[in-house]
């Protein structure tokens, strides 16, 4: 396993964690009915970050 594959695996794992955290925050804040947008903004930020990291890992992991 070379350094590029290890980096792509790490980035993919962090992206998965960010996606899961964003979805969990989103699901937990929906039934509360609070008028605050702070949890939804955090969830959106985590989901977008996770997607970006997953895309980066896919680009880095391509075989030339």
C-alpha cells in the first residue's frame, strides 16, 4: 500500500464520518421543532464537507 492509497483511504473515512455526523444531527434536530437554524447549518456544513472529501478521495485514488 503506497502513500497515495493510504491518504485516499483516510480522506474517505473522514468524509464518511462527516456525512454520518451531518445526517445524525439533521435527523435529531428535525423532531425537536426548534426555530433555531444552527443545527441545520452545522449539518449542512458537515454533509457538504463529507461529500467534498469523498470526491477528493475518488480523484486521488484513480489509477493512471
